[in-house]
């Protein structure tokens, strides 16, 4: 917030992520076509509870939806599917920079072929893009896996 009597500036908050619960014993991988993907303004339908940014004395909030991909629980996500979704999300985030914050919508139990910590991989790429001053909040399922690396990359966790 700014000083007393000065107009508050707007906050620019990006939204995006990937959610699925991976089972490394499942024989079939989760493919790109298994994801329901919401892009841009259609992504806001996923968050009907989001405030509209009008709070007396607070800055206005501009919600900037990037991409969210969600798949039913299944086998590990195919590496190519993950890379495609990650690249598209980051391209959309890049187009909306600079950001004050980012809501990273995760499950916390996504398994991806060839990665030990998919959520941290996604958070690291996002952090590299938005920079250290952008507040990243990660929402996760109650039994999400929180690694030390993910903790270092994200400012706030919610379940």
C-alpha cells in the first residue's frame, strides 16, 4: 500500500497451474488429451469465489488468468504432455509480466515421467520467469507432497 491519502496502485495477480494425482504403479501414462485445459478468461470460471478486487482502502486486484490443466488421477504424466502444458503456461505468463503475485494451482501429487518433483519443477520455471519480488502462492490438496525445493520457491502454501 502507499502512504496515507495517496491512491493505492493496482495489484497484478496471475493464476495458473496443473493438477492431477499420479500413480506410479498405473500402467498407462496420463496424456495431453487427458487434461481439461482452461485458458485465459475461461479459467476464471474455476474460481467463482475470487474477490473482485474492491475492498475499501485496499488496492484493486487485476486477476490475470494464464492456463490451468486438470486430469483425473491416473498414471504418470507423459513427459511430452507436461512439457507442452508447462511451455504454454509460461508463454502466457510471460505475456502478462510484470506481476505482483501468482496463484499457482497445484495438486501436490503429480507424477511426471523423468521428473522426481514435478510441482517444484513447474514452480522453479515460474519463479525464474516472474522474479524474486513476485509473491507465489501455491494451493495444494491436503495430502500434497511438499518438498524442500518447493518450499524454497514458493512464498505461501494453502490447502
